[in-house]
C-alpha cells in the first residue's frame, strides 16, 4: 500500500505524488488564533529596505478602513518595527484567555508589533533568525484579531528567513511589491516577484514610493531620482502599477507626530479600490 503524504487532506495523494501539491502546501500553514476570523491576508514586500513598506502598508490600511472594512496590521519587521510610532500607539499589548490583544489606532485599526511587547520602544531586538520567524508565527496563531476583512502584513526586507516563514506559514491571498524610481530597484523588484512566484503567491501589483516631489509654488512634479523605471518593470513582469506616492513633507510631519490617520493624500485611492474589487466576493 502506498504511504499517504503526512498532513495532506487528499486521500488520493501519496508521499511520492503529494510533494509540492496544493494540499501539501496548506498543511504547512499555521493555524490562525481559534477565536479570530481573517477573510483576506495581504503582504507588503520589497527586495530591499528603505523603500517605504511600512508607509504603504499603513496608507492602504487607512484607506481600506475609511471604506468601512475591519482592518488589522501585523508588523512582521521584527528588528525594525515602525507601525506603532506612525499611529501614535504607546500602550503595550496585553493578553487574556482569547490570546494576545492587539492595540488599536484612533480609528480602530488593530495593530500588533514587537514594539508593543518591549519595555522601551527603542530597545534593540537582537535575535537570531529562528526566534524572529517564530515571533511572526505567534502574531498569527496567538493574537486575538477578532473578525477582520483585511490583515495587512508589513514584511521585513529581502528574501530571507522571516519573509520565507510568512510565505510558508501564513495563507497569503496576495502581495503588493513596493519600489522606488531608481533603475537599481528593478533588480530588487524582480527578486521579490520571483520569490512570490516560486511560492505560488499572487502579485497584486506594484506601488512606487518617493516618485516625485511637487513644487509648492508652481505645482510642477520634480523627479528627484530621475525618470521612473517602474512602468518598464511592470510591463516586463506583467503586473499593474497600483499607485505612485510623492514625497510629501506634510505626511512626514504626521508620521513624526503619530497622526498618520489624518493624511488626505489620495495617491493610493485607486490601489485600495483595486484591492477592494479583487476581494469583493470574499468580503460579501
């Protein structure tokens, strides 16, 4: 008798034939906190740091929240968490019989970040890869998220341990790749794109951050980093550009004050609408 693949739900799969099948992939996923329900999970990724993943994650979260959806942000950038600061969250996360209770922004977006567990927000997280990866898993399995329409995961940069853990352990419904205008970033975008494809995860599109700065006097758009390469990259890999975000000193000031939810920029409004349309059936 052929041996059934371990953890596979399909009785027709054997140990030999199941390797790499969808049932085998699902068996690797960690169980969501038993008291929680999350309809859609979206990762925000990049192949390098410093391009604004946390910024894009937060902006999409706020825009989707303004549409009336229940939103959560899982800050998976364990060694460089910035989400709580952006929203002015200073309280520490606590736990009860339901699990770890995330903190809420002023407009009720749920947030879980390692900074909500540290005594001081500027304490360094000096942990090795396996501990970082296990912490991200705990944010999925042990945090009481309640009922969410969207959980946005702010991913750490690159294609190392923690991004791989998220891709393998949490059932992502798609990812958004964040880029910037420079030519160098085209290689980085392709790394993130190729990793997603290798893991059989849908790429929802690209968001270009720091696209330009608008002159306060004449309104002209100035390309500080030269002509954008994002259009070429998007055509090459076959994904849409969801939006372009300018460098805006006003938004930067809101971030510094912990008042990010007050921004009135509509540069990702179309991106939020596209995401809404993609997952409309799951939400209804």
